[in-house]
């Protein structure tokens, strides 16, 4: 039997005619555990509010808003970077996901609709909050004023390839504009 958290709501107990509101404001111990799980330096001011309502005969829709302040290490200097996250969250829980044919296979294909979740016996707003927070985190946070240094690697005696070299069409617009200008007479008419 799977263990459910204190914030999990039993689907069979949810009213089918009205939305069920929820409001989560994790305490310090929960914030600390979540920060550790997400590899954050700190996590504060987290609020997740919303509702769960029926959507059709067997589906349930969770909509909410997540607000959080996170502190991560700068991806360049490791200095603390504070970011405010404000994110609308939507999850649709359904008993049967699309293309759910081979349940015994270890490979799981992600559905095209990223809001779809497999409906179980419970819906846990805290689990949705943790997942939404993880997805909203900046991948490469940078401290203010920090820029990545350009690194050049090549064989001795050869010219290193730059970022501009990888964009062969970047100067095409300038080249075409210069060519058009060459075709203009001094009075502005084309040859």
C-alpha cells in the first residue's frame, strides 16, 4: 500500500458538484526539506493556492497559483542568487493517459499534454506544488553583472572557432543590404 501525505485528498471524498479549495503555506521544516530536495541554498515565502474540481465524468482539474522566493548558487560564481517565482499551475488528473498500452514496460512515454497526470486514489496539492516549483526554477541562475567568459579551445597553430562562426547566416542581412545599396544611384533610384 502506498503511503499518502497529510495534504493528499481522497478522490472518492471530493464533491462532484463544487470545487474544493486548497491553500498551502509550508512551515520552516517543510521548506528546509523541500530546499534540500531541490538543491537550493534557501526557500522562503512559498504559497500555493487553488482548487480541485471535477472535469467530466472521471477527470479532475487542479488549478492554482504558486508563489515562492528561492535562493540558488550562481551558475558562474556560486554566489547566492535570489529569484521570485510566480507561476500558474494546471494539472488534469485522468484514469487513462493517452497511449497507455504497455503498462509492464519500463519505458514511459510522456504525453503531449504536459498537464496530464495519472489519477490515483488521492490528489496531493503538495506534490503538485513541489513538481511545479522544480519546473519553474531557473536552470542557470546568475548573480547580477556576471557574464560567462568566452573559452577558446583548438589545436596548436589553428584559429579557434568563435560563437559567431557557428552562425554562418548571421551576417547575411547586412550583406544583402550592402548589395542593395550598391545598386542604388545617387538620386535613390535603382539601376
